[in-house]
C-alpha cells in the first residue's frame, strides 16, 4: 500500500536537496538476468538505487563515495573531524560521486563546540544528516532549516515515537548485535517491526547483524525501508581498516564479540560491541576491575597516522595509518562477523547483497 510520507515543516525544501518524491513502505523488485532491481520508497526519499546504507564506520572519502556510487548511501563518520577537515572530506566525496551521501555525528562528542561541525556540514549543503547517542532535539530544527533530512538512531519504540514527534524524518533501529557503540538492548529482529509499528508515518531503517542478502531480505520483510550495514563493510577493499583487524574479522565467528564498557578512553560509560582480544581477556581474568584498576591501564599501545599515542582501553579503532600493537585495541565488530569473511570491493558486496535478497524475495513471492 502506498502511504504519503509524513511532511513536517520544510519537507518540500528537504526533498529539494535530493530531488525525489516519497511514499512509505513499498518494495519493488525485478529479477532480470542482467542487473536485479530492488528499491523501496525510502530509496526514493534518499535518492538512492538500493536499500543499503553504509554505516558511518569511516571518514574515508574513497569508502563513502564507493558506497554511494554502488547505489547505496555512503555516510561520513564525522564526529572526530574538525570543521575544516570535514569540509575537505565532503569536497572529496563530491569529487568522487554525484550521488547523495550523508554525514553522521555522535551527539555528545559535538555538543561541546555548540555543534559548529554540524553547521560546517550544513554549510556544505549535505543532504542527509544522521545523529546518534542521545537527544536530537537541539539539532533537528538546524538540520531542517538547512534543507537536509534528519536520521536518528534509536534503541526502543518509546524513543522512536519521541524523535519522530520532534520531527526526525527517518529512524534507524539499532539492534544490540550491532558493531561499534550500541545504544539499545533489543535484537534487530524484534526491534525493527516494533519500531515500524510505533512510528507508522515515518521511515524505519534496520541496523545490527545485517551482513548479506538474507539479512537484507529479512529486514525489508520486517518493514524496514533499508538496511544499515557496518561490520560487513569493514572488509571492503576501500575501507581503511588495519590489516590485523581484517585478519581477526575474517577468522571470527558469532561468539567472538563482546558487549562491554571497558574501551572508554575518549568516550566514557558507553557500551561498545567489539572482538574479544587480549585486553578483554586480561581484564576478565583480573576480575573485571573498575576503570583506574584495570590491567596495564594507560599503557601506550600504538600510534596513529598523526603520530599521536593510543593508550590501552581507548575507543580508537585500528585503521591503516596505525602502527604498534593494534590487536590489543578496540576492534569494533557486530555479531554479523560470522558472515563477514571475504574482502571485496564495496560494489561487489552491494551487488551480491541485492542479488541474493531479490532471489529470496522473488522465491518467497512465487511460493
Ligand atoms: C567500526 C565501526 C565504527 C562505527 N562508528 C559509528 C559512528 O561514528 N557513528 C554511528 O552512528 N555509528 C557508528 N557505528 C555503529 C553503526 O552505525 C551501526 O549501528 C552498526 O555498525 C550496525 O551493525 P553491524 O555492524 O552489525 O552492521 C560504528 C560501527 C562500527 C563497526
């Protein structure tokens, strides 16, 4: 059934940045011998070809543009950039793609500077802004006034209702199996349809544990308009993840992640899902002591590409520019690592996810 998308103040302006009409909860698929088609009404709203959003796992323009060029939505991880750096990254993304992209902010990390970096993204006419962790109320008007769409990540139906009432256009329902920082406590398969039902006039995106075409087909079936994919893209050729981190992901299965607060340097008291490693094992063996009493606390483990030290229990995730004992760092990964074994270009990952999802949904439709 076609239903009109909720139109808040300025909705026409927001669509003008993307140039697309919208209607909610429709899926169209076509299994041709050449290129399978899979599109939803959310794809129309975002101006993308396929219902796949690349989670903000990197600030690399190459990676973000590759996701957008492959028909998904690339999203820049911007919380650790300066305003100048972000504007340069946006410029580079635009140089590599003429397709829509988004910018993501972790709210507590940017509120201290009165959201100046958000203004930098909006000044650069970023069409889609995604926010995470906490209350988006202080920024929604700013986002809409600039003509951008607002996406916010939630972990419950109560929160979804609240942020949609505030004016958020698209809610991202993040399940507890997700990699990286995890906001809620509910699994993706239960959370997604509950959020879809709770905010029937908004669009819902599912995040957490989606790593192949089966996961994509599943969340579309649950009512999501797109899948928000992080862990699977850590093995994309264009992603800047460190080779040691990649090796660990390739080898990991679904029991090799932990949901923990021990990696807190730079972002305290925030649970993260990551691969288990020696830092985790020695903390558990020591009886899970509190911060300040943990094994080898403050030890300098590695150096980043700016030559800055990275200490044990930091939230810094190993990327290509790091040297040192990176296997001891926080290697963000969701339970979808069980399905994440092959390194491939972004375009191939997206192509295979779409083809497999179309095959599954067509088979189900026929039967
Ligand atoms: C390496 C990595 C970094 C992440 N950084 C961010 C971030 O900066 N902002 C954010 O909103 N989410 C971040 N996340 C969480 C993702 O947005 C998303 O919820 C998660 O990856 C989805 O689950 P999946 O990893 O199972 O696909 C990160 C996840 C990973 C794996």
